[in-house]
């Protein structure tokens, strides 16, 4: 069986992925595996597909970045029917944009269980923000909610992070507009790039200091790891295009990222070798898998990642 999770709202799609993993781990101790199609060889994936557990346990195999790994994707498409008919469960988790005309995308949409996660806007975004605030033990006034959404937009990763910060600050009292204006950082993306700059410069001490500044302001380790992962994925994508000799404005057109993100990713891609970027991105993938598997806490994983980067 294949479950296909995709769409630009990676916060909700990841939450769904975590629900699937948690449900699997409640009834089975083994058989959970992760593959990143941009980094793994299809032969290793296929070996796992073909291997039968000695305990007859059905496996759960998470496959990420399938649409970004060209060779892996081609082999997957050739063997799609056999994979779909397997007794094991395969979750295809895709965070990158997918072309509607893609043959594999069309097949998955038609033949397997799919769930698309569009960005929340308007009343749906307002309702989600209000509910998330209540789950964090706080109440938010309407003008404060409007201001928070105005500052952050549809980025649920950041919205969730800012809500938890504000809820902890107010300790049960109402969140007001002035609280949002005073405590919500409008430059979080810039600061994440500064942290990656420190990693690129092999300045482990500076990177750790910047991480500590985030934590002291209330940013959660899981959020910081998600942001670093997002930016490193952008850097890897831009580096691949640079290696092909793609001009800057064509990179802007192909990636469809905003100009600031492409500019910073372009600058940082030139500070790393291609192998270094892949190594860090692979480590981020491994750390993410370890967190989902329950092997390591997000704060410890964040420290380990910085220590290993120096």
C-alpha cells in the first residue's frame, strides 16, 4: 500500500506523517525505515522492499524527495505496481513543488491514497491559529490574531513557534496586539541564514551562540531544525543548478523561491562544496529520522548537528 502526502503546507503534512509513524510504533517495534531519494540508491530501497521480516511484521517505509531524485524516480516508476501491491506500507512524503503533468504524480493521484496539504488562508488560517493558541493554553484577542497572521502569513511552522512563545510569555492571560508587536521577530529568516553562514565558515562557537539566542527568545529546537533543513534543501537545489551553469535569474525562475531566499542560497552555496552540502543535508535527514523514531530529542539533535558541522 502507498500513502502519498504532498503540498506546500509542510507543517500539516509532517504532522500527518508523525501520526502515521506513531500509530505504527504503537503496535510494532521494528520495521520502520527511511529513504531520501535525493541521497539513497534505488537498489538499497528495492532490497528493503524485497526483504521479508523474519517476524512476519508489515514494514512502514518512508520515502522522501521522490520527485527530486531523477534516477531513483525512474526506477520507482518502473516498479510502481509491485510496490503499490506490497503488503508493506510506503509513505511518499514530498515537500517540493510537483508538476501537474508529471507521469508519476498522475499515477499516484489516480491509484493510491493521497492527501494534499494546501497553504491555509483566510478564515481557515484564522481558525487554525485560534485553535493552536487555545491548545497552547492561551487566548488571543482578535486584533492580536490579525496582527500575528499579518506578520507571519501562512507559514504554520513559524506561526506555531510564535504562538508557543507568546503563550509562555503571557502565562494564561490574554495575548494582546502589543504582545505580538513587541515579541514576534520579523527577521527570523535572516537569522537562520546567519546560523548557516556560521556553519559554512566552520565557526562552531558562533553557530552555537546564535542557536542559544534563538532558544533564549523561546524558539523551539524542532522549529529551528525545520528551518535549517528548509534552507539547506534550498541551498542544495541552488548548488545543483549552479553546477550546471544555470544563470541566477534562471535559478529564480526554476525554483520559484522569493528573490531574497535565492540570493542568500546562491551566496551560501558558493561557500560549500557540493559534497559538503550533501553531507549536511544527509545528516539533517538522519537527525529528522532519529527524532521521528524516538531515538533522540530535538534539542539534543540540534546540539549534535552543530557540533558535527565544525
